C-alpha cells in the first residue's frame, strides 16, 4: 500500500508522454549536434538497393550507427570501406520509432594520408594477386597508330599538351572521350570510356589503335579515381594498347600498373604514341638512297667482274689454232699415203692373181677328166646286174634253210643228253658206296687206337684242370687232380700237396693245412 | 619473298620493316643480279608506300558525344586546342 501510494503520489517532476520525451530528446540532440566531425573506424557496412549506405563508426568502446544518403554517396571522393579510418562530417538525428539515434553523414573521407595509403596498398596487393599487373599481359604499342583515343577532360592543359606534342611529331586522328578526372564520377566514367573505345566500331567512329588515359597532377584524393578497381580492371582488360599518364612523374596510381605503358606526363604519353614524322621521312629517304646505291653498286661490281673475266678469256681462234695446224699437217700427208698404199696392194694382188690362174685351170681340167671317166662307167645296166647277183645269193641261202633239218638235229641232241644223264647217275651211286665203306673202316681204326679203349684195359688218365698230366713231377705241383677211368671221372687230392719250396709266398700254407 | 603482302595494304610499320630488310639485302650484295633488280623495285615501292603514309599526316581532332547514360552517340569536331 505504501509503495502504491508513493507511486501514485504526485511529485515535483513533470509528466511526459513517450512522444513528448522523444520529441524533446530529438530537439536536444539535433540542436546540440547539428554539425560535427567524428573520427572512427568503419565497422559493419551495407549498401541496399535503395542506394543509401548504412554503416557503423566505432572505436574501442562504442559504436555509432550512421547513414549516407544516396545523393551524398554519389558525390563522395572516396567510398568508405570496412576497416577504413575515417573522418565523417554530418549531424545527429534520432529515430523515435525505435529509440535510436544516428549520424547522418554529409561527407566522409579517410582520416589522413596514412589511412588512404594503407587502403591503396591493400587494394594493389589484391589486384596484383589476380595477375592484372603481370608483365605478360602488357601489349606492344603500335609503331604508328592511325587513330588515338584520349580519355581525359576535354578542357584544360592536359589534352592541349597531348595535341600539341602530337602535332609536332606526327599529326594523327584523335578522338577525345570526355570524362570527369576527379570526384565520384571519375572512376565510373573513365572505366566506361576505356570499355567504350574497346567496343568500337560503333557506326561511323573509327576504332582507335592506341588509347591514352591522362590527367594532370593533383593531390592523392584528386587522383583517387584512377586507383579505383573499376578503372584498373578496364585498363587491364583493354584490347587496345593503353598508355596511362596520370598526375606528375612522382604520382603513381593503380592504373599505371595495369596499363601497357606508363607515361610520367601527358606530353610524354604523346611522345610514346607516335614517332617523329620528319625523322621517319629522312630515314625512308636514306633507305631509298641506300637501296639505290647498293643496287647501282651491285650492277657496277658485276660489270667490273664481267670485264675482268672477259679479259681473262682467250681469243676463240687461239683455242683452235694448234689443232688446225695439226689437222693441216696430217691432212696434207693423207692423200699421198693412201695412194701409195693402194698401189702396193694392187701390185701384190696382181702377183697373186698371176700365180693363181694357171693352177686353178689345171685343177679344173684334171677333175673334169675324172668326172668324165666316172660318168662313162655309170649305167643302169651295170646297176641292174649288181642287183640280180645279190638276189640270187639270197635265194640260195633261203633254200638251204628248212624246219625239218632243224627238228632232226634237236632230236639227236636230246637222245645224247639222256644217255649222258644215265651214265652219270650210275657212276655217282658207285662213288658214294665206296666212300661210306671206307669211312666205317676208318672209324673202327680210330676207336682201336683211342685212349678210351686203353682205359677199358685198366689204365687211367690224370688231369689237372684242362691239361693232361703225364709225369709225377708235374702232378706233384697240383693239390687237386682228376682221374678218368673207363666208367667216369674222379677228383682226388694229392697226399703231400705241392712242394713247399716251389710255392711262392707262405701265406696260404696255414689255410691249406687247416683245410685238411 | 613468298609471303609478300600487297604493298598497298601494308601498314606503315610493315612497309618500313620490309624496306629495312630489302636495303639490308641489297647492301650485303650477296643476292643474284636478277634478284637484286627485283629487290630494288620492291624497295622503291615500299619507300613510296612509307612516304605516302608519312604524308597522310593530317590532324583531325573530334570529341565523342555522349547521351544521358554515358553511351557514345557520335563525335563533334574540336577546334582551337
């Protein structure tokens, strides 16, 4: 009750509605912080489709919600990135619906050179890692471009410098693609211009064969657009060779790494772009003169050589003179020689002919006479007589030959053969009987004389092995003897054995002793 | 010289490079007489081509015109730069 009473009890403090207090806070905050600069690190950052940018600014203890409206974002020289140390300018507002407050940023920029350089280094490393700065990507500049595309501001010293230098060296066709060279529009416009030139030919515009992207000197922030990724990528992708000339010699932006050549100044870019026409004209003239001189000299050298060689060539007459002289000499000797030879041959021929004719005549005459004689002796009648004579001889022989005579003779011969056969058989039989008798007689005699008959009378034959022993002395040497009787053989041992003195080596003696 | 391109179609650089080669060959003097005459004639044509390209040196400056989307619509001549 007491608590309740105390709560209900009216105090000195005035009573607000929520909206009233929200409004009061809003007025206080917006009144007190209508223009301020805040330094901090960009935290979480989002870019929804609306085009506004929502980001947190933070330090080690606190976070400040911030917003960059679309219109402001487009104007920014440097777009905030997460992790970037920035100084934001703007005002605080509250958001009563959610009891929140936020910083509405009017301008935001990196907090000093250090922050900007750190970011630049980071971006450079990332793009280099992609290979956009590789030497291998670099294209060769054309020797003499017909059309040069220049991406730069159409007003100002830069384009003027480029055109002047081109005019001095070699006037060319130049197409200027106007772009903003600083501020938020710079990067997208430069990138679009590089891509645009590469997309030519569009209608009647000739496609440049060389591009120059140029800008005069300025602060790091002024040149910042040429560090933007979009520009670097467009330059790296350009199929048309590209010279970058941004800032002064000491300024280096990322486009310089991606371009095919980097010129320290716009004027230097023009010098890289074209050769000096007068030099070339002189050069071409020199070449022409050299060619003429060389060609003339070539002919002259050859003419001289021809002359030299011609002089060295002997007269054609000289080549044949000696031969002709020899021919003349030989020719002169030819006619008489032939004539002499012919004469000699004819004489020999005549001599031979003279010897030949009589011999020939004689031979012919002799043979003719012989022929005549032979001819006379030759007649059909003589031939017929010869034939007749021989036929008669044949007939006589034929008459003497007859089968009867042949048969008689055969019969006689057969009879004689039979007689002979009978006689032979008889004689053979007698011969065999006689021989058989004689053999029987001999066998009987053999048995009477043989030792087996002697055995029957009581004698015996003594053997040792295969040999017959006939003396005691011999028999004494054998331990075993074989005695043949009439009715068979009997093995016996000699009583004394072999004589000791006659046996070689006494070793066998005990064995023999024991055997008995 | 089988890969001879038509001289009228050559870029300045192609013409000047071949001219240099031709003159070099003539200078060395080791080409046959017949060929040296052909070379010389070709050199003369190349020289003429180079000179013609050098005389074509005419300045013409134009600025690309862009529509609201930044797309090129044409070109207008630029004077006085």
